């Protein structure tokens, strides 16, 4: 169910907003929305949908229809996320907006920096804090590698390095990053990116859909 993170409607004349967030971003989105005091509820969609991007559209449309039926304005805290424009088509059908970028890596590190990273080494596997915390569940179990480990080369045999885009690094996450790098048998590069870029893009999105959002987004 949506998690309310806002002030009461009596203190904000704007219509309520529902932000449909990718599970990989939802924790950051909730924290930002609460800290900025935006009149919004955040609904998290399963991050495992990234393993089957075509299902993102199905789940997002279902949640969007439900939110619109309740009178909410809807925004998507998603980049394109492997849907090859299908999320943009969904937004166009329902008059909604999403975050910019091809994937969440753009929202953390910036599209130009990420593009340069892949240009320098196309065989780059990117990790985020969320992916590190959920690696066994999201990747190993999500792709069936816990049951069929012999499929590892089919999925990951072409990778040459791992890059961790660290939002809120900790010793525990650093240890997990080293563990995951050990599973790949590849070198690990850590880039501290924080969440400021994600917050800026989310503020711009909120500013587009709330009458008072431009003021709240400053």
C-alpha cells in the first residue's frame, strides 16, 4: 500500500500525489519526500521487475490506474529501466511523468558519467547500495542462479569489471561489495555518488505536477 510521507491536506492545498517508485529507489524517494515535506504518498513496486522489464509496464499501469481512480496525481520514480520507451508511452497515455535517464545509474551518477564509464569498458557491471543489500535475493535467486549455478557464465561471463555507485557507503556494504566482486572474480571500483542528483531530479518532477511543488522543490 502507499506510504504517506506528507503533511496533512489542511496545510497543503495541492491535490495529493502518488509517486510510483522502483523498489531499488523507493527507500531514497521516501526519505527525500518526507524530508522535503511534499504532499505525496510513495508506492514501491518490486525491484525484481528489473529482471523482466516488460512486467514493469504491467505493474506500473495497474498501480497508476488505481491511483488515478482515487483522485491522485501520479508520477513515476523510474528511469526507462530497460523498457525501451514503453514507460514513456504509458506516461503519455495517462498524462503522467517519470524521472529522466535510461536507468537508475543515470539518476545517481549522471547520464554523461555513466555513458563514459560504459564507453571506457562496455563489460561493466554496475552495483548500487540497494543491489548490494539484496544481491542474493534479487540476482542469485531472481535469476535462478541459486538453483542453477552453472548458468553463471551465460549471464555474467562477458563482464570485465564491477563499479559500485555508492550512495551511503558503510563498512558492511563495503564488505558485501568485496564479496560480490569475489563471486564475479573481477576487480571492483567504488565511486561515491550520494543521492543529491536523484533528489534534484525528484524535486523537478514534483515541481512539474504540484501547483505548489515549485515552491516546495526549492
